[in-house]
């Protein structure tokens, strides 16, 4: 098992736990918790694979994703009261997963000979749309549409990867780590300092 795959599984585990916690807070039954954990963990990658017609779909081709999700649900049920106090740890796992999923999705798009901008969007979809599906299914406004710098961090990290790949001869693994770190750093700094993208309040015809 290489380090990137290990981090991928760790990110899947963290995303599944975050989905399970939301489902438990919404007082869903066991089946509902499993479904929300599932779509949070692999929904983005599944949507990406459907859009680019990649087969087998991510979790169908590798059952370790399913095992990881079920394990995360069990852990959440057994240790919910403890996990809820580990918000900083879960945030770290979630953020690392965000960076890794972005780059994995981007690389898969490139391997399917997509245009760079489309491959970049596929990377973003891989990273954030599991959370979007989770929020929609639990009747919440998705985080990426509300205030925090989230999807934009993925786009910057993905662009960094492509730029380094185009202009330098940096080894693939090093480039992957650098670009993932860009996503992680932007996300951490944005949350720490409460940074957010500007909102459109007025147009050119609105009187001040």
C-alpha cells in the first residue's frame, strides 16, 4: 500500500465519520446513517466517474472503500460522544482528504485525456461533492455555497499541480505532495482567520 492510497483511505474514513455524525444529529435510523456516510465518503468520486464514463466506479472497483465506510459508521456509533470532541482532529483529516481527493480526481481526469480545465473541475468535484450530497440529503445549505473557502482551495491546488507539471521536472510524488499542501494550507488559513469569498450584494445600478 503506497502512502497516497493510505491517505486516500484515511480521508474516506474521515469523510464517512463526518457524514455519520451529521446523520446522527438529524436523528436518522441506522440505514440512513450508512447512506449519508456513504455518499459523503465516495459521492464525489462516484459523480466524477459517472461524468467521465470511468468504469468500474471508484467504490465498485475497490471494496476497501466500502469496508472503510462501514468501519467508520461502527466507530461513530460506538464512540460518538468522544468523536464529537475531536473537532480539530476531524477537521485535519477532512482537510488532508480534501487535498488528496482533489489531486486524485484531477489525475484521473488527465488520464482520460480531458481538457485541463475539465480535469481541474473533476478534481474539485471529487473532493467536495460528497459533502454537497450530504448537506442536500440532510436539508442543509452546502458549505461550498455558503461562506467558507472550500472548493476554491481545491481549484488553486489543482492548478498548482498542473502548473508545476507543465513548467518543471519535479517528480510526480513531490508534485502531488506540494499541490495537496496548497489545498490544505489555504483551507486551514481560511478557517483560522475566518476568510471567505466576497458576496454579491449590489449591482452597478444599485444606489448606495
